[in-house]
């Protein structure tokens, strides 16, 4: 269990931060950039949750999925904050597991089943809720780039990489669902303004 009695510790005043294994790394290190990008993506999802909650408090069909994803993103942050190449979860080590990415795949398939096939690329927009889902999707893609950059320099849990990759796909189909099942999607028209 996490217990935070004091928010500031002063231990980071030297420009470093603590990792799960007790080691410290610079706040500008690739690992911290990846963790920070995951946090930013989680905040963007929080904005989507806020707009859906405002539209239909606790009754919107996608709220439970999004809040589950927000929790999973904290798991992902903990995973990334745990250096090493042993990706087995334990009571003391939190790791993303394949079942979390598999859950996303099931959710993607369920949402996508209600959508008409695409005939063009979709511009990010439409309803405010869909636009926020697109902002979250773009933030997740940025986080994925940070995580894969980290994977080029340090061992990263393969399940974590799969999870962050699937998440942007989920947010894409969610945005379409929030655009009246895709009927209100704004479609790209190649070369329209030439």
C-alpha cells in the first residue's frame, strides 16, 4: 500500500529521483522521460474522463474502461521505475502482465464491432469527448516513443511495450465511438485545399 504523509522530501533537490530498487537517476534521464510521458498521457485520459463524467456522471459506458486504464498506467509507471531484466511480478515488484494488454485487445474489438469500416483517415475532432480521446491517443503515442527509446538503452518489460502500443488503438476506436459511432467522424480529404 502507498502512504504519503509528506509530499516534499527534498531528496530531489540535486536533480535526481529515486527508483523502485532504491537507486537514483537524473530527472532528465530517458527512464524519467518515459515515466513522465506516461503520466502526461494519463492526465489526458483524465480530461476525457472528466468530460464523459460531466455528460453522464458514472453512467457513461466507457468510464469504467478509462478509469481502469488510468490505474493500469500507474502500474506502467511503476514498471518503468523498476530497473532490471526480471519482468516477473511479485508481491514487492509491480509489472505489467500480458493479461492487461489482452484486456485492451478485447475492449478494442468490442468498441470497434459497433463502428462502420473506415473509408478514409479520421481527423482528430468531432465532439468534445472524441477530441479529448484523440488528444489522449496522441499523448499515448508520444509516451510510446519515449518508452521505446528507453527500450533501446535498457531492458523493458515486453508486456509494457505491448500495453502502451494497444492503448493508442483503444483510444482511436473510442474516439470514433464517441463521435456518434463514427457517424460524426471528420474525415481527411487528401489534397482538398490545393
